[in-house]
C-alpha cells in the first residue's frame, strides 16, 4: 500500500487538489442552502459508517445550537485503510470542509504530527474528558497532549460457551490465560475464535498480546523513523508462540487464514465453538440471528463473557482499544463552532444513546450507568472495566507501515515461528529507513 507520507513529500497531486476543491465547494453550497450569508454556517462532519446514530446526533446538536450552526454528515468509506487515505489526502490538501472528523485511534499520530489537526482548546478538553476512561484517553493523546476528543470507544472481550468452559473445568469467575483456553479447547476438541486474516485484525491481536505481556511494539514513537521497535523481545516471542500454536494445531478452525471478526463469530456460534476474542457487536448480532431464525436461542443462552485472556497468570491483560475520536481540521474555517459541536456530540447522554441504539460503547464512564445501556448490553460493566485497561496500538506517525509489516509477517498464523518477531523487527526498521518496500 502506498504510504501517504511519500505522497506528502512529493507534493499534492492534481487529483487530490481536485477532490479538495470539490469538497470545499460542496461545503459552500450546503452553507448557501441553509440560508446564505445571513444563515448559520454548515459544519461538515466526516463520519465512519454506522447504523445512522451519528446522523441523529448531528441533527440533535444542530437543533441544540440555537441557530449557531447546522451539522451535515459526510460518509467515509467502510474500510479503515480507505478512511485513513481519504482523510490524510484531504487534510494535506488544506480542505476547509474538514470541520469535524471521526478518527480511528491509530490515525491520530499520523494526522497530528504534521499539524493537520487543530489543537483542542483547554476549556474543551476540560469539559469533554472529566470522566473519560483511561484507554480511550490514551488513544486520543499524541506526544503528551490530547489532540482529539474521545467519542465512543471499543474493546475486545473474551466470549465463551459456558457449557464448554464447565466441561473443561475452567473457573471463569477468575481471570484465565491464553494457555488455559488453548488447553481447554484442545481437551474438548473445539475451535478457538481468533482473527487470522491478513488485515488490521492481526495487528490488533499481536499488539494485544505484546501489551498484555508487559511490552510495547514501539516506544519513542514521536521520533518517527528513529522509533524503537521492540517485537524481538520476550513479549514478542510469547505472542508468536500463542499465535503459532493456534495456527499449527488447527485450533482456529479450517478457515483461520481468511477468518475475520464476522467469520470467527459464526464459527463460535456453531458446534465447534468454545472461546473467542472479539468486539461487543457479537451480542447484538447473535440476538438478531435468533430473531431471523438462523440461530437457536439455546446458543445465545450459552454465550457468556469476561475480560481478555491474560498472557501471564499474574499480569492483568491489556485488551485491544478501538473506537472513534473526534478531530477538527486545522484548515476549517469554523473551528470555534466545530469545538462547540464536538462538546455536544460527545456528551454522556449522546454516548449512552449511541451505545444503546448503535452498539458502540461510550468513552465516558458516566454513560455506562444509563439504564437503557444496561438493559441493551448486560456485559456493559465488563466492557467498561476492559476499556479502562485497554491499550492503543503503536502510537507513531508511521503506524500504517508498522501495521502492514505485521500483517505481512504474521499471516498465515500457521507459519508464525520463534523467528517471526526478529524478522518483523528487522523488516520494519528497513521500511522506516527506506531500505525496503511494503
């Protein structure tokens, strides 16, 4: 995949300037439609695909502004890499329509480092982060400063079939380790639900294992190409042992090498299901499958949850962190209004509403106390606990290069060996120095 770093150094291509011009023109046109010069300005909010919840919040906050602004949503691509590319290109081109953006946590350093994001005013930071959970706060921080505002957060849980855990003799009221669930699945002739596809989910898995072992894939990320890559470590080798064992022993199922989050969920719901690391959408998706008649209610009754597995029995796990932060473009012509809108969007009430209706967990601790949230998601307390312990993926402007290198070297899982961490570390260093291509 072509790096946006290279395209920025080479200047802004004509096609990018055209996209920026069209976007800016569209924003002006929308402003005109909302009342011309005498009407309120239109703020464009670039959103990731969801079930319509962000559009509802945009309308609520437009009305709550008392006529100060109208928020118009603009849909980003579904694929995370395509989202990143479009945002980076528009921001690099100085697109003035980038008023508010829904940003995946790994995008934040890459967009903040070159000054593409407006710095949140201190009063906005104070107003929006009073009860933000620890994990989401880390994911919105770069170089010691909050550069975006946490909106919703996400984390993986360990989902398990209660019948299998009991048959294997595991006490699920206590934290369990990867080694324990591997042995339990083996003893019951079941499959472990993991994501072995060559994609971002592999970077998520590797990072979660390394962080849970007490390590970090990258340190000194603010040094850019001179950052320290630490995969060739005790934590990296343990991660390789876990992934390689699941792959070589066939524990991930016959389709492991192409298995994403949805495929692992379907396998988990079947006769071979046992344990699975996956995001909270699992619960609502399983309930929907029952309503559609494609899944028996007894399966959902057998599904339970706990926090992510530990790598070491005496060290709490550091689950994967996902979700969305809100950023304001440095070239936005309405930055003050945009930050005002951001405060409205991320209110604990809106976060609770968004979770209950769209299934995306809050970054706000208070939002988890909402009765509608607890009713819709009985595992909400476990999600909240997990988000406080969650750790972001490597924070560096070169995250795309590092993630792509991991995906290339750690898939398929059956080929992962004790040499994989060292080989990946060497490859990443060569890529960052420009001596190798992805």
